[in-house]
């Protein structure tokens, strides 16, 4: 090992080199009068982004030390602000990664859903028992994802850093939850890391800047996209919530549709956060049917009037459901011809294997302990909905293996949260790379071919089993 003095000077040299290199990167990538950086604007064409791919591995080690001195909510706010910095600054800090393409990960699950629904409408194979509107629903937006990996709601709650997060390698970013009126949420402290368990507990309680402020940010981003060359191409979902004191929950969600739906690529009705009193009761059948009927009708009316394709409408459910709750949700989703499910939100359960002292905190648990619970729920709801809706799988995705397990269980798309917060942006590259390899190894040409394959194989086996027994008896 080198003498201590040599180590000190080596560290100093590294710091000076880093500062100088960072300054050079800022100077090279700073936009000129024509708004185009010298080095190239997009992650896919910028050679500095490829340097960041390797450099971003250090964020895990730096972040681990950083988290020892900063509480979870402060760290969260700083991370969002960093992602919202100008692109030239983010590039210098290693927060812009190359847009590596994996052809077998490209997918358009809502386009396939639209085709299925049109075919079912022609054949009369699936009809709603109560009817969602007096007129047919407008066509859905054509959404093509570069890959299935997205950022779950709860990280960029107020639509402050969408482009920065897309530049880190996400194909989609879901903002929110957004409430109609601004509200502070629960008192601090309300976010806790469980380092030993690779998990997070939060009880934010729908802290939100409100729908008007978020709509303003989304409108400003849309205007910037018109000037950008080329624009960011990622998918933006909007997660809708209700204000704490609201009695008519459906009215709050309708306000969210009115103010935010035109800026959304897809909409999510969040009725499953454990941190808003009474919210999870909306998952009961009669309440859920009434709420989703009114929200879907408002969406359809708005986009028929605008003469535009409508954003797909999904509902986010909890992992803590009884068997009857699961079936009720599946029945309502099929009855109302909803477009999808987000599975799942955080859990109020505390698995016995948790080791962190923070396990005693109240709130919703996310991360590794939720992995198998959410995957099992994806599989169950894929069966109950007969594969007729798009499922976004969330909970405990830390690797390509985890993402692939959810896809084989029935998820068309996958979201991460805790692993991104704890491990940094390089983890996204690792998940995509490994997922692409696993799909190839199993002989699939696309990610869509693998969706629900475990369930479909089980069903095929169950159907074939009596035939085999009959044949053996005949012999």
C-alpha cells in the first residue's frame, strides 16, 4: 500500500482532475445561441454520456456514504433537484447516460390492447354490463416504449425533473400522486431507509403542489419539446390522488382528469396508498365501480370533445388484498373495460425477516421485501383478468431477473423506485442489459412474447392433463 502522503496527494490530484474535467464538459456542452450543445444534445449521440455510463457506478458507493449524513427526505429532494438541473450540468455530473437500444425490449402493449378490444367489439366476445358511456370510447394513444423499465410514481411527485430522469435511462416516468389542491402531506419525518433490507418506508400522505401547478409545469415542458431538436421521446404517466379532506373522492379524480389528462401519455387512479385515511376502502367493489365509471366517463367525454386519442386509464392497487377483493377488482376492471392495472403499491405488512430498526416506523414498505408479494399478485391478477388488460409490475425490482419474473407472471411493463433511490442510475442499465439477455436465452424475439408465459404454460398444462390421463386409461 502506498504511503499515507502519497494517498493524500493522489486523492487531491483526482479531485482537481475531476473538477477540471467537469468544467470542460460544461463548457463543451453548454447550449449555444441556436440552443444546440457543441458535443451533441441527446444521450444516444453524446460521447460524454458513454463516459457517464462507467462513471455512474461510483454513485452507488458515494450514495451509500452520503446517506449516512442526510435524512431520507432531504436526500430525495436533492436527487429530484439534481435531475432537474440544466442538461449541461447533469452531463458534467454523470447524470446523463447513453440511450442504449435493445431491439427485443421495444414494446407497445396499449396498441395490442386496442387491437384486442376492437376485435372483441366486432365479435361481441366481451361487453360491459353497465356500459361506460353513451358513446364508444375514443381510441387510445399510440404508446411505444423503448423498453419496459419505468420510474414509479412517488419519486418525481410534482413533475419537476421528467427530462432529467428520462436521460438517466428510463423509458417512462410516472409523476405524482397529484391532488387537485396543494397539500403538505403528513408531518416530518416521514421517509425512512432500511439499508439492511434494501427497502424504504414512507408515509408522505400525498404531499402535492396541486393540479394547477403541475399542469403548468407539464405545459411548459410541452412548449420546450416543440423547440428541442430532437425532443425527449419517453412516456410520461400521471398518477392521480385525492385530497385528504375530500368526501367525494371521484370528484377529485375527475378534476385531475380535467386538468392533467391532456398532458399525460397514460393516467393512473391511485386508490391504494396506505398513508391517506380511507383511501384503500375505495378498492371495495361498489365504491371502485362508481369511482372508475365516473373517471373513465370524464376522460372519454374530454377526448371526444378534443377529437384526440385518449390516454390509457389504469388503477393502482395494494398488495394487501383478500381473495374476494382481488376478484372484485378484476370484475370491475373487465366490466368497465379499463386499460390496465399497476401492481402494486407499498405494503403495510412487516415481513419477519426485516432487520433494520426502522421497520417499526408506520407507513408503506417498498423495495426488496415486496418483491415476491407483488410478483405473485401480478400473476394472480393476470389470471383473473384473463390477460385482457395491461399490467405494470412494481415492487422489489433490483435486477433483470426480477424484472423478467414479473413479465413472465403477466406484466407488460415494469417500474422501479427503491432500487433507483438506493443504487443510482447505473442500476437501470444493468437491469435492461440482463433482461434483454434473458429474453434471448429463452428463445423469445420480443419482450411481449414473454408476457404471462408462466401463467399461459400453467393453463396449457392444466388443459392437457385430463387428455393425457384419458389416453393412458385407454392404453
